[in-house]
RNA sequence: CGGGAUGUGGCUCAGCCUGGUAGAGCGCUGCGUUCGGGACGCAGAGACCGCUGGUUCAAAUCCAGUCAUCCCGACCA
C-alpha cells in the first residue's frame, strides 16, 4: 500500500479529551477517531490492526475445532426474559422498542442467542460436542466509558460458546479453549498471564482471565513469586494463619467515641491497633439487610461476599438504612444485635478475641467483644481481599501485585442457560439431558489498545509485527520520478513478492516528517531508501522495538532482509 | 447518579475576571526557497465563540437553563 493514497491522517498533537497513551497514539497515528463517548470509528490502519488480531484469533479458534458464525447485534427482549436476564442485567443493557412497541436490546453478549440457535437443531448426543464463535461488535452501556478503546461502549469481541453432553466433555472443551487462548496471545507477541478469576455466582467451578501486563491496567492481579499461582485480586484466596483458639474475654464494655467514624479515627482515639477492631459493613443483598465483619485493617472483598450470599445485587447500605439496621449513624455499627438476615465474619476473626467494634449507638464503641458470645453469626467465611503481606495460598511463597488489562476470559457456564432456555438432547439411553455449556471471550479491540499500552515510547507505537497494520515500511527519501524513489518502489515491490505486508511512504514530504510518522505508527521494520545509502549500496534498516539500525546490502537484499526479519521477530519472541 | 472541569476555524489553545472590530501556533491552498529526524518566506481560505433564552445601546465575555465531552467518585463505617 502506498501511503500517498491512504486515508491515514496523523496528528502532531493528541486531542484534548484523550487521556491514556493508547488512545492518544491511536488517534495521533490516524487509526481511530472518536464519534461520541465510548464509541469509535476505525480508519484504514486501525481496522487493519484490528483485523490482524481477529484473524490470528480465528486461526486458533478454527484449529481448536470451533466454527465461526455471526449472530445479530439486535436481540429480542423476550429471549432475555426467558433466560431471566432482562430483569437482572441492569442499565448496561441498552433497550429500545421497535415501531410495534416490541422490546429489543443491543447485544452485550450472546449466551441467549447462541443457546436459542443450538437448541432448535441439536437434539442428539451424536451432534455434540459443538463449539461456535463469532467476531462481532458488542454494545454495553458502560456506567463510565473511558480510556479510549480500553473501555468503550461499543467494541469488537470474539465470543465463543461450547456445548457438551457432560461435565467431562465441558472440561475438555474448556481446556481446549484455554490452550487456544495461550497460543493466540503468544502469537500476537504480547506479554500476558492467565490468572484464576471469579466466575460469578452463576458460573461453574472456575474460570480464568487472560491479563496483558501493563501498569495502566484496571485490574490488579496477585502473582506468586515462588510457584505458578496467579489470580485476580477479587478471586485470590487467602491462606489462614495457624493460631490457637483464643480464650474468652471479660464482658462487653461501652466507651464514648464522639465523632469517631473511621477505623483510623477510632484506633487513634482508643489507642489500639486497627487490627484489634472489627469492622462491620452493612449491605442490602437483593433488598435484604446483611452484614459482613472483617478486621479493621482489612478490606472486604465484595465479590467473595456476593458469591457467598448467592445474590444478584449487593449494595452498601445508605445512611438511612444503616440507621434502621444498627440504630446508629454511619460509623458506629457493631455485630451485636444487628437487624440483619445474614451476619458473616471473615475467617481471620476466628483467630482473635477481645475486639473493639461499634456499639450500635451514636458516638460509642465497645471493647471486650467476643464474637461467639456477643454476636449471632451466621458463620465464618473467607471475606477479605488478599494483601501483599499474605503468603501464597498454594505454596506459602511471597505474593506480589501487578496491574493487568483483561483481554480474555474463559469460563464454564454449566447448565445455567441450557436450563433456562431448555437446551436438551437425547443420550444413548434415549434420556433427555441438558447441554453443559462453556463460554469464551476475547476483547479484540481492547487487545489493540492493550498492545500499545504495553509497547510504546516517547515517539509513538511499537507494534509487535503480528499486530502492526504493516509489518514493514519503506521510506522513500527521493522525489517523484528520481532514481531514489524508483529504487524505493523496487524494494517495496520485492517485499511484496516476499510476502511481507509493506507500506511505501511515497508522499511528497520532507524526510523528517516520514521518520516521525513511521515511528508514530509503529511499523516494526523500517527501511530507509535515500541517496546516502544508495551511494554506499545499502538500505538502512531500523528495528522499531530496539531502535537499532543496521545496513542491508542492495546486493543480495532479499537474503539480508530475511535474516534481519528473523532477528526482529525473535526480539519479539516470535517464531518463524 | 454525586463532585470537579471544559466547550472559541480541522487540531492544540489564548481572549471571558473588567461587555464595544474574533486571535495565535499547528494543519490546509497558491507561489518561491529548501530537502536524512515534524523547514522557511510571502500571499490566502477557513468561525452560527456548543445550543436556547435573558440583561444591555451593545454579549465569546454577565445571568438562567440546556446539551455535550473529560476527570474523580458512586464501597470500607
């Protein structure tokens, strides 16, 4: 492709509303333009990068035995009512009516549609297993879209679904997808990590997220330094320390703590460690008041709590609700005599006694709290979030936190949708069985952004060769019609014959502009054709990743280029 | 939904406080000189100053409303 004919308007300055580096660079490089909040157009170069990512994913999906389909973006509300998600999904589901007043929504995901598609046709165990996927535009009306392509409302996703006759089959499908994902992300040249993740109250036994490691990631992952364990913070298990059962303590004692709301304030006022305080968190779980207790220096893990309760909606109680539940303003709740339907304490609280806590009265706390004696616990459970001081739950080694961008998620759905939508088949015995489902997503457009978050410098993008819109760029420093530009055309044509996707910068621009744009757009291999080099009988080659420059002889150029290309790709950890 | 900020040629922004001819840089067009890391000169084109209403002799500027965009939060008692 010749740059002179390409619609790829580059910008010297990033638009004022772009914050993150991938958004700025994609815009500056003329790859995307924002239409409105969280919604972007892809220009030729951006679309090319997007398609490269999608094609690699397709190849790995097909190789793993999945088949590509394409489902509608507009979905009928009735189907969502059937699965029960019309009521549950919330405002992220963009709903509207057609001219007849019938309900529709823009698909944020396709479990309903795929299950509907399969249930009508698959009636026998002979037709299973089945694995279908699509690459399609999703719409989720995000509460706050941000970070350009990283969290858009409209985005391109690869979503796949497997149908198996039993749990063992589902397990095999899951593993197949897990491996396909590993391959795809490796081939894309990204640094990533598969981590254990929360599958939600509805999911099956477990799930994994694929995280691209980058400081700008929205997720935090806990990674063991000693073993293979890695998990999303919201999922990471906490290893309980060994300790003798604590002795009981003297009776409760109320103390005045005027205006002391937070753990820090109370700890400071009473001159005790925050770890000696029991923090009482009041929530509304599907409309019912519940409470969770964690140590004052710990964080409640809402995801764990929600899963434990098995509810759909869990929100922190409002000040009014806090007053009603505890009989005191916010900041003075304690576990004694709360008006809640469930009262859970974090496992760690088993290890101590003689706690301080709110007194359920304004401006007062209690001392000498014994949870077994003074509170009616529903039970103990793991409720807190892991910290970097906790040991690895597997091997006891050191845990470190890293930031990651979630680009893929595989999880077992089990029977949830097959049950709700009645997707059944007959087994060998002629007995009706529910299909066991799995679901597998990859954020295709997010990968493009994540890739840039991970690979950039002050000059612009450093695309891994498999993601780059063009693997190589030929920068012609000549003028139209002269010897230099003729040579550039020649090299460009040669690279085409070698099967290297190449862009030729034949624009009537000064060299500086071409160098700057080449770096900005992130062409992994840059070949400069200029008078200087030609006089020496060489083409100057630059590896965008390292910035390293080398000279490839015009004599035997094809071989020299091939060797250099292998070297560049090896630097990215890529084979072939 | 709460808090904060911003809307002025295609882009980045100044002007607004203190009302009176709409500015700069980049980009764009033409001509000339340049030509290996975002060149220079000259001449140009391009603006319902987000929208609606109000105050005023007069509004980009003051007031009210509204829309849009961005940031923080929407959880730790």
